[in-house]
C-alpha cells in the first residue's frame, strides 16, 4: 500500500468523503509516526478535515486505528484478487514478492505498514492486536493455498516461512535505511519459489 501526501492526492481521492479521507490519513500517519505518537489532530490535518469533525465519524483514536486495520484488510483483499488473476501459483507468489520489492523505499523509511502496526498493537490488550493479526493471517492463508496448488505437502510451513522472510527483511531494510536489502532478498525469494516447483527443489524454508 502506498500513501500520498495531501498535495499529491489525485482529485478523485481529494473529493472522497470525510470518513474515507480520515481512514486513509490514519493508515498513512500510523505508518509514518506510529500509534502512540499520532494524534487525532495529526490525522485530521492529513485528511484536510476540521479536527472538530473527527468525532462525528470516530469517537476515539482507537476507532480510527480499527478503521485503519480495516483498510489494510481491504487492501489485502484487493491485492489477492489481482494476484489470483495470474495463471500459476508460482507466478502469483513471485508477483507478491515483486510488489514487496516495489515498496522498498517506503519500507526503508517506515517498515512494513501492517507489520509495524501489528508490532505496536501487540503491546496492548484491547483486542486490536488480534484484529490486525487476522489481516496477517489472511495473507499466510492465501500463500498456503498457493504452495498447496504447487503440490507441496508442507504448504503451511512454506507460507509462514515466506511471510516471516518478508517481515524480517522489512525490519532490516528499515533499520539500515537500505532499500537494496529488499531488492536482494526479493530476488532470492523468487529463486526459492522457482526451486520449489522442480522435482529436486529444496523442501525447506527460504533460508
């Protein structure tokens, strides 16, 4: 998912309803600043909505966080629908990896949008941690189906290994502010996917 600055938003986005603008702004601000540092005023300003109007749509910041998680879920569903149009599971998985690589500059600055949010919310016990975990679970489940379609009996383990590899390289890419780490890991993961489709392929994880 990419986030646009207010000045960069296309007219169609700028004209969206206030609730949609607030949700989109929450996704971006929570990614860039984190949950604790982001205020309702920050989100209102980013959405170009008077701060007093925010409470008409969202009573608390947690309501906005939950809406942002919902936006992540919708983005994941849209991405999966697009990937599922590709003919082969290997193509779908490698296209997923390619999408991660294309977001390498964003990852270098702020990390993985969903992963960083999940990490922050894990320290809380208000249920939002489980809500964002369901989004991550959806991606793992989808990846598992792709590996199963490739005839892999260890499809669950491979799916977890793939998503874990992405989350790990996102952390390192962000830590070292080096987008090329994501590029190199993406190339390696693509080769790994190819190797799993061969009779002599590595049956293990992407390490």
